[in-house]
């Protein structure tokens, strides 16, 4: 069975990706940090589909925990066909004067630097197995435009975008590295306070918010397309970037 690894895959977008990969015959490995109950529920759903699913508690801000989780996944399920770096944080807004440098640093530790650790471990696995790999980063429109009072988030996601491009060049031809950047994604079944601030659908050319299915279509493309496609970004925003 092919194997898909998804960081932050216990709930919301990560959970949706995990379930959809499982529906397509993938065994699944998922990291979670605090969402233990959600992780267990996701695992049970995947196992009911007849696929194997293993979980690992992992604070992605700690490189050794990321490494340990990925190595455990490989020992249990085998070499990953695709790894989706999805875990991230969306800090509360702060003005310039109110933004401590520590907040920017902490956000980089979660949103940006884990991709480097994942890439390093994945490259070792590909070398060991004489195999190719596909690494997909969940980016954000926050990498491509500037939002008011979101310094930590904007910086972390723009740095992530550059990180993915740098890795795409450095890991070729063994691993393709691509980015999926969601826009306003509605998740009514697992809504959070941030969902209240989603863009008005009337401002989106497609006249609706995106869904996890929309994101998965882009992730699935990078997971199954030609290995020749690398260093690319698909923006999943219903055309919103066209009217900004």
C-alpha cells in the first residue's frame, strides 16, 4: 500500500486530507500535538475504511520530535509515497508596537522550520530505499499578500514559500517539492473563531468559500503528477487573488 504522512492531521484540513488519501487506498500516518481525542477519532475512521493508520504526538516546533515521528512511521508502515507538511498556527493579530520578536520566532518554529526537518529526514529515507518522494507544503495567501497586524503569520508563511522553493532545487531529482496555498476555506463541521473572519463570498469570483475537497484536489495533483513538476504553487482561493 502507498503511504501518506500528514503533519497536524487530527482535525480540520489535515484530517480532511488524511481521510481522502485513505479513501484512495493509502495507509496513513498522522502527527498531532494537543488534539488527542480528534486524532483517535480520525484513526478509527481510517481503519474502518480498511487502511492502516498510526498516530504520533508531535510538537512540530521541536525538530527531534519531528524526526522521531517520521522514523517511527517509516518503521511501521514503510517508505512514504507522499508527505504533507500541514501543521501550523495562526497567531492573534498584533500591531507593530505590540508584536514581540518572540512571537515571530515562535511562529517560524511551527509554520516554517518543520519543513526543513521533514525534508532532511525524507531525503534520508529516499536514499535508504533508492526511492523517489513527494513533499507538499500547505502554504497560505498570507505568503503572497500582506494582512493588517499579522506580522508573525505573514513572515512565517512567506519564509515557508521560499523554503519550499529552495528545497525543490536542493532535493531534485529525488524529491519533488510543491506548495498548495488555500484561501478562505469553510469548515462548518469544525469551525473555529477564525472562521468568523473569512472573506465575504461576494468578493470571491467563484462566489463561495473553498472546501477541504478543493484543497485535496490540488494536493492530490502534486501527489500523483509527473515527478518533473516541482517548485510550483497552486493557489486555491476561487480566484480571489485576481481581484485583490
